[in-house]
C-alpha cells in the first residue's frame, strides 16, 4: 500500500505546510481547523450546517479549503501539514487515505464518543472498515454518496420525448435523441477521476454486481481480463461520442451547470451533483430527474466523505471532540445531506426532510446494504487503495477515453498490468 505520510521533498509543499503552521500554532482550544475540498456552491452550503452547529457551542471555524473535485490537491496539502508536524483538527478524507494515516499512528481517538453514541449500530459495517483501527474510532463518516446516478434536465427530456432508460442500449437511444435535437447529450468534465467514476457505473451496468465485485473488490484476474471487461470498455467508448468537444479539464460542477441550464441533457455523476441543482433552486421531478445509471438499479456504488481526526495537542482536543459529536448528530446529518445531495451515513436518520431523489437514495442504501450490493467505488478509492484506484485505474481509463489507448483489448491488458504493478 502506498504510504502517504512520506516526507515531502518539494519545497513548494514544505512552504505551504509552514504557512499553515502559523495558523495552527495560533489556534486556541475553541478553534476548529478543517481541511477540505468542498469549494463548489452546494458543497460550501452543506458545510455551513456543521459550522453553524459548532458556532452555537462557541467554537470558531478555520477553513483550509483546497479546490479540486477529486480531493487530490487537498491530500497533497494534508500530507505537507502532517509532515511538518502541524495537522489540522480534522480533514475531509476518503477511505484508504484514512487507513494509511491510521497505520502510521497519525490519527487521534474519539472512541469514548462512539461508545456513548452507539455508532457501531448505526453506521454500515462496510464504512467502519475505514473509520476504525483495531476497534478505535479515529474518523467519522458525514455522508454516503453513490456514484451510479444520471441527472437529466426535465425540459430537455420533455422536448425530445425522452423516458427513463432502463438499460444501456436505451440510454444510448436517449442520448441519440438529444443529439438529433441539437442538445449536448452528455455533460462531462475531462478529468481522470470523472471519467473513471463514470466507468464504475458502466462496468456495473455491463456485468452486474457479482462481476463488479469479482473484478474490483476481489481483483480476480479472470474478471479483469474477461470479455465482460472488454465490453465495458466498448460501452465507455460509445459514451465518448456524446460528449462535447470542449470537455477536457472541465470541473464536475461546471458540467452539472450545463444540465441545470439545459445546455446538455444528462450527466453521469455522484449524488453530490444534486447539491448544485439545489443551490440553483431547481426541484427534482419539476426541473430535473434523477435515475440510477441504466442497468444498475438495486445496487449502490458508494463512497463516503469522512472526517479524520489527527493527533493534536491537549488544548485542541475539546474542539476535535465537538466536531466529531456534531458530525454524528442525526439532525446535523439530515440537514447537511439534504443540501449536499448525499444521504446520511447513519441509517437511523429519517428521510422526512429529503426530496424524491434523497428518499430514493436512502431507500437504495438500506436495500443494497441488506442484500450485499452496497459496493465500494473503484474510482473513489473505496474498492481498492489509492495506488490502484486513483492510480492505475484512473490512468488506464482516462488514456482509453482520450484515445491514447486505442482498443478495448489493449485497455483490458493495460488495466490488468497496471493493477498488478500497483499491488
């Protein structure tokens, strides 16, 4: 496993760490210093829920925002802060990154809060793999996101006479209708994590949950090199034909804005996209539609945003505990996720405050968790560690999508080779 706490050699990152060191040193025990990459409108609005909950307790918020939808830049900054001995109170983090910091002994302990709140009974077991180390709670999940969604502009759907696609071929037929009507069929940001996130859904749609698990959770060689994986790449290539020419480098929320405005019919994106519709005062069913990626209904390809709590000085511990407790409060989880577009990490939170997409998301998580189709996203580093997920997988998928890998046969061989090299 790649060890992400290695001492940095880049002088620019060391300088960044030193810059944050002053802020950390000046912090008193009523300050919560949070590193995160929630910089879009919907994300920032959701984060305010937690800020306000802490403000009511007399805590001040010290933002350390690092833009970049996949979190790569934020993790680089976090690495610098930890290497410099000045970790934040907490950091937004994804699963295997948290495990690496835990293995290195860099995380703190909020177990007394977890025991008091019976967190083990209300957090899905799959998520506890990433929030606990040898029974010790050192991180908390604030939400459950799932990536196998499509978001569609309802006015465009009505214009082209579109209906919900139930399988991949019907999805292509719907995109063809949009293309014929002069509308961009598929809004996409040409960044590796976005393309790989879409491929998660394509693989699930093409092969089903058992194949997805075999290939991405178990890393079964026969599945990775199979005709089903080849067909998955073939299907991804078909989607490439529906993207506009200016997609390269586009941020995910700008792609969402294309759907919000009706410039594009659909986006394949995790349910954080819903936060952008909400900020734009759009209503599900009236202004936009949310469906599971065609062929994946009954499954949830998940990731979760977690807050990892680092070893901090004694005078910062109260603020850390306050953040942990607030993040796990059912009312905060409800209010946060209503805005964020995700669903609560606690499965005991009511769906009463959620819109139709949120209610479906909550029901889908409960059903998938019960029947074993609640599976980690490869692209989002919940199926495998970052060296495989955001390393080998992102690299091969984006090279194929951009034409550097020419055929699906070559893509299958390269994916198998890259994963084995990263293990």
